[in-house]
């Protein structure tokens, strides 16, 4: 099960971003820093004690920055209602109940999703007296808290966990089919691509009963290998879709990415790599997922090689933090490039599930150290004593070191690149963990 999605909603300035940062804090979290978004961090996979979840600050998603404030807030609430497993409705105790709070409450009352009302900015006991005011929102008893002063977070997290009794505790996922998530903005051709993948090779589609979350998954075989397609285009909610505006439900994609092995990030050849694309790619990257950029509608590109070359350059520029993503060109309409895409996916999957032999790993490591030993830092030398591959998908390596905290980031990257070259991990992000030798 992927970590449940917890979304913070509320009007501007109630403290959503402060709360987000407080919860994610300095914990070891998977956070994507997204260029182009108004806030540094809006989505993170994080944990509180044993409880792992994805936290979203909807205030930072800015789906339609050009909209007036009310529409923006409404859109953020709608996204949360559509995609989250639990919604934290944040209000500002110092300000009291505002019209906008009432409106948000009205929107939230229509959902059957669990909502936790949290009264923020209760910085001192005097402010506590103001909290009962919020009962009139009809959202139950508010959790009393102050994000700024780090008060009441424990209570808030408990309330969230009570709402999600079964979720968030990681179960080991058995080896199954390769799971591909098809993500991207509206109208880039996700549905068409899905059909092209399903149609062309007489894919065998099977029905495997699952939870509601994976109700939209399609199970098939491609060249004799099982594949699960996680579709994010399938759900259309006419009521919540404005005509003629590009929509990209980042939240839906977040969930799909958490569940997949490889994310197929579909783009329109005529409108490449937006900040939202960078956003979701960053998240998949930080979660060590496989990622393939699919430039669809390639039939609309001029026929010369230059056009493709330019498209690749543009994608690489926007997604500079993920330098070795494979990029495939497809036309779902003309059913071209599909085979190449599926082969790239398979090759990436094979890399991700590759297990290298211990002696070869030792050899690779020796050579890396001989070529470029870790420079000493703060007067201390750094000894890498052993390395082990402890997991696949993503390939995960543990290095035993005498001083893990002194291993420089650039040296980690050097070791990663060395392993990538040595073992042919061409397209996959490796996870390197440095631990004190025991
Ligand atoms: P957002 O727009 O909802 O994301 O709100 P922010 O997190 O940006 O916070 C808006 C303002 O409220 C900032 O100046 C915060 O420092 C402040 N703030 C956030 N939480 C608290 C709190 O618990 N107490 C007080 N007094 N101020 C807070
Ligand atoms: P989705 O919203 O991402 O699922 O996009 P759709 O699959 O619904 O496609 C959106 C529009 O783009 C439709 O009109 C498709 O016919 C068109 N389209 C999809 N793939 C291609 C393609 O490869 N080439 C061209 N020219 N049009 C395409």
C-alpha cells in the first residue's frame, strides 16, 4: 500500500506552510524542491513515529495562479477532496471564523473523506478561549495547536492516525508485475497512449480484484511479461473541470508515483516540461522511482532530427536534477514509438531489479577507491570498509564507513556514478546509504 495522502487546506496565512515544515522538519524525508513553485516544499513523504504518509501543502500547489484567491482556494480544496485520504482543515484562532473558513467548511462537508479541523496559532492559554468559536463550522472538535511554537502537533498526528487506522504502515510488496504509472497534464495523450499500449500488441488484459485505490489498474502482458498500468487519466470529473484550462492533478499523480516502479511522464511535443512536470519528476526522483519521459504527439514535430534534438535539450534543461532519464518519442495517434517505450521500460525495470554479485561489487569498489580515494576531512581520513547490495528496485547499497557524517556529497555522487558505469545501471537512480561500521 502506498503511504496515505494527507492534505492541508485552509485560506491563505493560516499557517499551512509553517505546519508543513514543522511536520516534515528535519526528519529524513523525501522532499522535492521544485523550481517554479511559489514555495520550496509542498509535497513530502515523511514519517511520524512509525506512521509513514505523504503530506501536501495545497496552498503551494498554485494550480491556476491567475485565478482570484477564492477560486484558488476552492481548487485546492477540490484537489484535496478528490485525492487525499485525510484532510487537515487549518484555521487561524487569532482571526476567528472568517467567511472564507465558512465557505471551505461548506465545500468539505460534502465529502465523505475524514477531515481534521485544526485551530492554529494558539500560542498561549488566552487564545485557547477563542477556540470554541470554531464549533460553528460543523467539523467537530478542533485540535488545538500552534505550528509556530510547535504545540499540539502530537495531538494533530494522533487525530490523523485515528482517521486512517489501516494505512501508513509499510507492508512488504511482493515481487509482482512491473508497474508503470502514466502521468502528465491533461490532453497530453495519456489515454491515447494507454490504448496504444493495450491495443497494439494484443495485450492480454486481466482483471485482478484489488482495493479501490488500484481499481483503475490494468493488468496486461507485453512480450510475455506481466505489466500493470496505473492510469491517472481515467477519472474524469466533469463537475470539477473548467473548460479549456490545462489541468494537472498533481495529487493524483503523487499517489500513482508512490505505487509504481516506473513513472511514464507524458508530455505534449508542442508544450514540453512545465514546472508541474518538474515537480512530479522531482518527487519520483527523490523516491528512487524509475522515470521515463515520453514526448507524445511526435507526429506534430517537424520531421528533421533537429526538432527532436531541441525537445530533448529542453527536457534535460528543465529536469536537470535527473540527468539520466531516458526520453522516448511516441505518437499514440499513429501508434509509433510504443514498442521502443515498452522496451525501455523493461530495460529500466531489469536494471532496477538487478542484483550484483558480492565479489564483483568488491572489485568495483576497490577500483573506485584506487582511482579516487576519499580526501580527508577535518583532519580525519575516511575509510570505506565494506559495501553490500541490500535491496533491489531501487538498487540499494550500504557502505560501512568509519565516519559516515564526513562522507562528502560529491564523493557519494562519485561512487554512485562509478557503480552505475561498472554494472550498467544506465537509467536508474541508485540508493547509497552510509552507515557506521560495526
Ligand atoms: P499559509 O499561507 O497558510 O501557508 O500560512 P504560512 O505558513 O505562510 O503562515 C502565515 C503567517 O502565520 C506566517 O507569518 C507565520 O509565521 C504565521 N504563523 C504560522 N503558524 C503560527 C502560529 O502557530 N502562531 C503564530 N502566532 N503565527 C503563526
Ligand atoms: P489525456 O488527457 O492526457 O488522457 O489525453 P487524451 O489521450 O485524451 O488526448 C488528448 C488529445 O490529444 C486527443 O484529442 C487525442 O486525439 C490527441 N492525441 C493524443 N495522442 C496524440 C498523438 O500522438 N498525436 C496527435 N496528433 N494527437 C494526439
